[in-house]
C-alpha cells in the first residue's frame, strides 16, 4: 500500500478515522491524503466562507498529523454531496485504501443505510476501512469472515496486500449451517446419532475451509469453524469478542450496476452494529 485517503468532516468521529489512517500510513510507509467535501447547495457567500474555513482547517490537520507521525500528507477540498465528493477524490487521487469515520449513531434513530459512510462503502471501487474505535497503536488481531467464495478469497488477499496484518494475528471465521441441525433433537435419531451428525458436519466444514485456504495462501492463519447458532452477524461478532479482535474484514457481494459493492444483510448488520473497525473489500468482478 502506497497511498491512503481519509475523508473528514472535522467531527470527533472523523478525527478517529484520521488518527487511524495516520498510524497505518506510518506503519507501512504510505502517504496520506486528507479530503473534505463542501456542500454547494447554499448561497454562494456561505459556500465560499465555508470553503475558506475548511481549507484552513485542512491545512492545520495536514501539518499537525504530518509532524506528529512523521508522514507525507496532503489536503484536498471538493464540492458536492459528501459521498460524491469522496468518489471524485477516489478517482483523481487513486488511493489503495479509503478510510472513513463511523456513521452518527443516534438514540432511537440508529440507521446505517443511507448514511455517508454506507453510501461511500457501497460505491467505492477501493477497499474501505470504517473506523469505530480510538486508535492508539497498530492492529493486533484481525478477524476475517469467509464463506469460501471468490469475494472472501479476494478480501484475504487485499488484507495481506495492504499489509494490515504485518504486526497482527490473522484469524478467519468460517460459519456454516448444518441442514436440519436445529430440529434433529425432535426426530427419531438417538443422542449418539445426533452427536455423530454434528461431528461429521463440523469435520466437513473444517475440510472445506482447509481446501479454501490452500487455494488462497495468504500466510499463517488461525482458523475458526463454527455452526451458526443465531445469525451470521451475531455469531461473527461473538467470535470477535472472544478473540479481542480489533479489526473485522468482510467482502462485498457479487453483482453489477452502479453499486459496485453490493452488501448483503449480514455485512450491513456487521457494519451497523460493530464497535470495532471494519474493512470492506469490493466484490470480485
């Protein structure tokens, strides 16, 4: 990774994203581009005044971050809807990674879909890191969700390519759903037969994951295979808690059209509820 782009609206959430982006840039010797987007849909004098103030704030942040972390930084101002301005920056600056702050969580109005973060993640052709936590050091434990698809394989390759796992343990979680496992106790099988069936399904899932990882070869990986007891998102979050993971990795879904990164319900649920940082990798075309 050689270039990181971080979007800021000068909020505390964006400050967390900026600090994480700076730590990553220093760790892997990448340059950092700081981007702010001004909404032009107001009287021209107000837009000009905000643009001037924003340039000053951007320049202050650029100098502060550059001096504190000893990294190369640049500041860029765009006009438009936030996610549209971020899209222009991605096209012009061509970073390896986009970093955004968490969406604004509001009591009784906690919705992720439709936020700037969700729209930027959904449309970005680049991997997107949504920062939810206070960054004090590099990542120590990365947990990736894999479903044995090409998108999951790409997510692991991208994580390795971005060097996010340089100083971190990398674990993968393969969550499987054994057919009929929830109703087996109500059938005619004995407890021993039910136990054997569960063991066989677990062993099959382990073999499937091993074969998948041999095809990906992303280096040393801690492997976790678990049956989905509740939902995919909840089971994945539970594993993250058990491991004290500080970065979650998920892949975008497959598809076509203007939404380059089609997020399934499980991915959206993880993004909406996670208090850990989440890296989303675009789908394989």
